[in-house]
C-alpha cells in the first residue's frame, strides 16, 4: 500500500457549477503551490476533469481543495480514480 510520501496519480471529474467561476485557474494555482504535475480542463458537459501526479499527501490536499473550489463555484460531487503515474512535469490548463 502506498504511503503519503509515495508518488500517486489520479484522474478526477468534478461535477457542479465549476465552469466560468475561476475553478481551473484556482486549481492551477493550488497545484503549483503543492508542486503537482498534470492538467485541468473544462468538458462539454459542464464538468471539469483533471489528472494529478505528485506525493500522496499533496494529491490529497489538492483533492480537498477540489471538493470546495473557488468561492464562486459549487461542487456537487468529485469522482477520483487512482491511475498509473505517467511522470509528467508541470501543471497545465487544458
């Protein structure tokens, strides 16, 4: 079992009012603060999806942020799937 200081990667789908409210830009800032790699993007159905890679405890901190988002967003649900680490560098808006 992976510990909090081991590398972890997750794919995330965020449901709710999360587009047009600064959610992706907030996620970018938080990911940079936590030194995570990956990306975040809007989907045509109104959800936001993301891929996160980094130390397990930092990924958990990011997931905590994603469950609330910005002060303008309203998150109704966050789906998280553990996936293989891809070795990405940097965090991008998609």
